[in-house]
C-alpha cells in the first residue's frame, strides 16, 4: 500500500509538471524515475533498463530513417507537388492535410509537419489568406497520420511492446491501420470540408517584411575621423555603450560587407548599418559620437547577399535556447547570426531584443551567412519557415532509400524480424550508403523524447507492480458496471484523450497501457481492443497547444490563442470516438 501511495504521489507530481510546462518533460520523467528508484519501488539495477527497451530503439531508428528519406529528395518532390494545388480552400486544406497524414504514417510526425509548414505558409500568403486556416489542419493531420502504422508515433510502439510483455505477439506494422486508417480518413474529411471553418481567422502579415518591418529599425551611421572606435573591432561597440545595437552591414568606400564578423576592424569613414530603436540609437550616438547618416534607401542588398541571408525560423518545443535571450544564447558570438526581430502569436514583440526570452513557437528573424544559418538552426533548435531548395539526390538515390526503407518495412510487416532490429539495420545501411551522414544520424534523434521514454517506462512498470494500475482499472470497471462492457472501452478512450491533451502522448501511453491491461483482465476480455483504444487516445491531443509538439509548432506562425484549438479539436475528438469504437469492436473483438 505504501508503494502504491508513493507511485500515485509521483505520478500526480509528474502530471502537474507536465501540464504546467515549468520543467521540460524529459527532466520531469527523470525526476519521476529517481523518486520511484530511491524509494525502492524500482530496483536500482533495473532503473535505466528502459533506455534499452525496444520502443526506445525503434523511435530513435524511425527518426534517423525519416532524415534519410528527406535527404534522398523523395519528400521534397512530394512537397513540391502539393505546393501546386489551386486556390480553393477545401482543395488546399485537403491536399496539405492529406500529404502530412500520409508522411506521418511512415516518418516522425514532427518532421512531416516541419517539411510542410513552409509550403502551407507560402500557399496561404499566395492566396491572400492568413496561414491560420492551414497550419492547424496540417498539425492535426500529422497526429491523425501517426495513428495508422506502428512507426507513426511513439505511443503505438509502446502499445505494441505491452502486448508482447503480456504474453502475446507484438502488434505488427500495419495492425494499427485497421482502426487508424478509418479514423484518419474521417478526420481529414471533417477538417477539409468543415473543420477549418471553425478556426478563428488570425490575421498575420503577408510577408516577413510586413511582419517584422526591419527597415524601420535600420539606420546608417558614419565613423568620423579621429573617432575612438576607429581601429577597434565591432565587438568593442558593446563595451563602449549600453545601447542594444546589432551591426547588420558595413560600407567601406564602395565595398559592402553584409553581416560582418564581430572581429571586423572599424576604420575611419566606414558606414555602419545598424539595427536599433530610437532610444538605443540616441544612446549610441551620445556615447560614441558617431554621425547619423539616415534611414533613406536601405535596400535588401545591404542586409542580404549571395552569401548572406535573412530567414524566418520557429523555436521548437525542445529547443536549447528556451527561456534564454539572444545574448545568453550567444547567437552572435558562437553561431555568427544576428537576431533582427521576434514575433509571438502573430504579432511582433516590441521589447528590446536582449530582454526577450524565447518561448516555443516564437518566430525569429535571423541574419547571417547562409552556411552559418544552415549549421546553426539545428543546434539552436529552430526550424526554417522558408521553403528550402530541392535536395534531389537523383533517381538512383531515391530508389536506394526507398529500397532500404521498404525492405525493412516489409520484413517487419511479415513478422520475420522484430521492428527494432530491421529498422536498426536499415539505419546502418543508410549510413553506409551515405544517404545519411553520421552527424545527421545523431542530430536527427530527438534526445528529449528518448530520455522521456527511457525514464517513463520503468515508472509505468512501477504503477503496475505496485498494484496502482489494477486499482484504477478496478475503479473504472466498477464505475461502468451498470453499462455494457463496451462502455469501459469508451471511458478508457476518453480518459486517455483527456490525459494526452495535457501531457506528452508517449507519457500518456506509458501510464494508460497498464490500466488498459487491468481493465481487460477484470472483464475477462481480450487485451487488444483496450490497448488499441489507448493508442488512439494517446494520439488525440487536439484540445490544447501543449499536448503535442505539432500543436505547439504552429501556434506562433498561425497566431493562435490557447483557446483556439478546442473549437475544431473538440468536434474532431467526438468524431474520433464515434468512428473508432465500432472499428475497434469490429477488428479487435472483446471476447
């Protein structure tokens, strides 16, 4: 009983921390693991066995294989095809949501969404509509697509492993399709014809120039003769004044230097193109005696060139720069990029840049050398919101990538070899054939998700071994005893849906799977429909922006408010319950 109380207390603490987001989810999972280990509920020898769990290995392999498919050029061809859809709202929503759902069935759904977000934004702007009517549909489409296969989302992999632990064979690749495909089709049709109309129209500017109005903050200043800054480096400007100034360009005689290095020497008569508001500009002029040239005729070429670019990027939910400022994140000194502006929930933030702490979904306007931007974005946990050029490796590369992935998929689908083995072998082959570099392989793994899974699996087992799962399952069965046994299936699905709206979907699956098993045992029923109900419910994070990273990613570019998600999400979840329960009972009978 004492062990059960500790487990319940730990889970309540974890759920509160998950829901509030004050502590990142992987750290919350480690805290929960340490509590149940230190209190003796989990043997210290077994504490970290979760990191070797087949579900963890499979998730890591899927993330790397997703990168391989992207590198081959196959995904770019598909996204370019979707970008050619017409101007009709229904056609645009259906095409974009459908392709995201299909991609999400076979690759990481965050990756699929990240590939299509620039296409959706460009499509919306080209049609003269706000991106809000497309971004939430494709985010929801990524969740719907994940329901359709074993590898579509981590909860499915977790559920498959629980079936194996219960003495049965693990679910195969396409076992989830029996219910998942029907749910996904109905969900996509609803979103395409009706759902998008329920999304509030959040007006956001049509282009990054209108959104950020960078030129309003760009000014030319000249370095006069005998200036105390002459002969010093650009870096020294920060020590000469407290003004927040970003040097985005330099004109020396007729030569233009775009995004100059902080170690560039300042010479007399140089003209510096700086980004500063009026207050900081005056502070700079007073402290350095630089001469104001003016704001006139600052063209795009003066802050960008063939080698220097300006790009919009969105901050990911697991970005290392979260809750840090541009200064504390060392964007300029370590990564060589300038932060020009920040937008949040569709509007530009007017605060001083070095006082803005980054949040998930923030849009950053960054300037830097193009190769520096390409290298820096993955390191700082940001995704570009501009369409990237096609990386087509040629038909041979595409066929090779498809061959490797398809073979692994086929072997797993036939049950010849476990999915964690076949997909790990596919990863090795993609690395050996140079489809994925070793660096790409490590960079493409979302380590916070791996930590979350590895830590929460033993916590979920503690819920089961302590008797907590059986107690909750018995309470659910007793509460629904006046109704037919199928009512417990509905109740389990709804509870899992609600939990997934508040916490990470993988954590929801880990916590609810033992309860599902307990319900099945109490009813003397098959475990399959109950495990599948948890798999469906864990992917239904449609009510809030915090339930899934896909929802968080589109919040900033779409200008959504927290309460916007339930408008379409609540109806969608009702539809999913109505569609999924008959399919579960048809393909996975209770008795």
